[in-house]
C-alpha cells in the first residue's frame, strides 16, 4: 500500500471547500493555533471561487482582512477603494448617495478580484508556515472531493473523500462545510434547504469606461434587473448585469461592441461608454437558506449556509462574519483546552449568527423584489423611493450599515 502524499495524522478541524470562505477560515483558524486540513475539489492552486469575478468588500471586511494579515502590499495594490456608492434608477429620476462622510471619512469598501483574494490567502498561509513561532497549520489536499463523514464514539469525525480516484479518509474533531451553495456535506447530512429561484441571471465582465470612475460604485435599477458598475483597479470597472433568465441567451449571443452599447444605454451613458470588455460569465441566481446549521461535530457556513442575490454585494461579506464569529466561538477564554466540535459552542455560534442572517438576507431580498417590478409606472415609483430614501434617515441608515458591513 502506498502512503498518501498528505499528513494522515489526526487533525483538529477539516474544512470541505477551499474557496473564498474555506480559505480565509482555514487561515484564521491556523492563526489561533488549530491544525486544519482543507479538502478542495479543484486542482491544486484553484477553486471555483477564484474565477473572473471581482468582489466588493465592505469596510468591515477590509479591516478583518487586515487583522488576518491578508493585506500585504500586493493585495492593497490589487484593490480599488470605493469612495462613494450611488443607487440610481435607470429610466427615471431618483438617486441616493452614500459617501465617505457616512463612514467616518474612510473608504466605504474595496473592490478586488476573487483571484487576488485567493493569492492573498495563499501568501498569508505560507508566511504563517514560515514563522517558527507559530503553532497552527493549514494542509491543503487537492483535488479532494468529499464523499461522506461519520461521527465516531471517541469524539472524532471520520471524513471520506476521493483523491485521484481513490477513497481516502482523515479524522478530526470538527468538520466544517464551506463547499458552497450546492454543498455535498449539507446534502449528506440530510439538511433540508429553502430555495427561491429569482428567475434572473447575473452576467459578469469587466470593461474600460471612457470617463474615469473616481471610485464611485453604481447600483443602477433597470427594467430587467439591477446593473452594478463597480470601480476596479487600473481604471476599469466590473459590470454585473442581472437580467431575466429568458433574456440571457440573446444577451450572451451579442458581440462585444453590441453588448457594450446595450450596457451604455441602460446605464444612461454615465461613464461615457465601455470598451475592452472581457468575456461574459453567467450566474443563475437563487436565494438558498437553511434553518439547521449544525449536527454532531459539524457546522455549515458561507454559501453552503446562505446563498444571496448579488444586488447589494453582501454574500461574501456575510460569510466573513460567519468566519469571524466561528473563530471567536472556538477560542479558549482562560487558556483551557477547547474541543472544537463541542456541541454547546457550535450552538452558541449559530444562535449568535441568526440576527445578522435575518437582517442581511431580508434586506437583500427586499431590494431584489422591490426593484424588479416590471409593471407600468414601476420606474417612477422606484425613482420616488430612491429620492425618499436619500431624505429619510432611518432607511438610508439601514443602507449605510449594509454597505459598511456592520
Ligand atoms: C455574480 C456574483 C457577484 C458577487 N459579488 C459579490 C460582492 O461584490 N460582494 C460580496 O460580498 N459577495 C459577492 N458575491 C457572493 C460571493 O461570491 C459568495 O458569497 C462567495 O463566493 C462564497 O464563497 P464560498 O467559499 O462559501 O463558496 P464557493 O465560492 O462556491 O466555494 C466553494 C468551494 O468548495 C469547493 N467544493 C464544492 N464541492 C466540493 C466537494 N464535494 N468536495 C470538495 N470541495 C468542494 C469548490 O470547488 C469551491 O472551491 C457574488 C456572487 C455572485 C454570483
């Protein structure tokens, strides 16, 4: 029998999914001294998370990245600060603005490529390994596809996975499902989910605007769905245009110039037009939630626990708050040894997350439904609502809090 090319000794924690959430979580846990193994289905160095998308990180998420030493010079250079957010109505009047002044004078957040986030995680992981003083460690096993897991009588959990066509197993005290919206761990644990398909798909690409973006992020409500124009590094913008599923084939069939013209038209020429578009990628959108986020020696988080519409750019920011709170829940208060799979700690963590889920998921869903109405006069109502929002402190404050990620 050949020895597998990974450390088969007992782990503290096994994370299934080494994407944006699994990656940050593993690094955060190793900083606290835990020995962690990531089982990631994609080839070494890759993940479905680290594709061509860019992510808007709220100011709170950006500060959390900093606390985890993820913001080295390379990462900071790869990010674009958001100076202002404008929520606008495509066809009619109405606008609400959130500026630095709403965030104690600092940038509202940063836009960064998912690939740059992936690279930042790997660099931080390696820097941690290189320091002899550090206790915790992350082992990445790739490509490793989760098959099943089984809690044991000895306080361990056995995790079976496919590695290069062979079934392998590892044991730990806690398994964490960070394997995304179609989570296999969640399915194997027989957790029932609530899925609401929006009947919408997001088309994503980047482009060069004719006029400088000045760090302004636009959320533009169009008849078919919201269009996000996010300021990106090197003077580019990230374009996330949500449309009805039925309209996607025709939009995907347009050549680059025709698609750029359509975008410019719905965006009302605000940045003078777009050129140098990258190929479009399509993401069908649903809201996925579940009530039961733990089981024996298991916790489910990130997109495996809640997949959101990207209208408010909240999905990953919400996931990062899962990471922050779980890491805190597993921390020892008085230097005593902690069992990371302790049911009470896991329950405490989940109970602490529910309010944030309700607020963030609720507001995101309200935005989608409220601004996707395609009935006569809806554009005028949207415009009026946006104008009101700018003047009504309580509603605007909710939007500001959502944007800042607090
Ligand atoms: C168009 C779009 C734009 C978005 N923009 C923003 C934004 O601006 N701001 C924001 O906060 N959020 C945004 N989001 C949300 C954000 O992308 C997600 O919240 C985030 O990617 C969730 O990360 P995750 O690691 O939980 O899941 P995923 O990214 O899905 O990663 C899951 C990982 O698990 C692995 N995996 C899956 N199954 C298995 C298995 N059986 N065995 C082993 N590994 C497995 C996958 O290979 C993958 O690496 C956006 C989403 C979309 C669709």
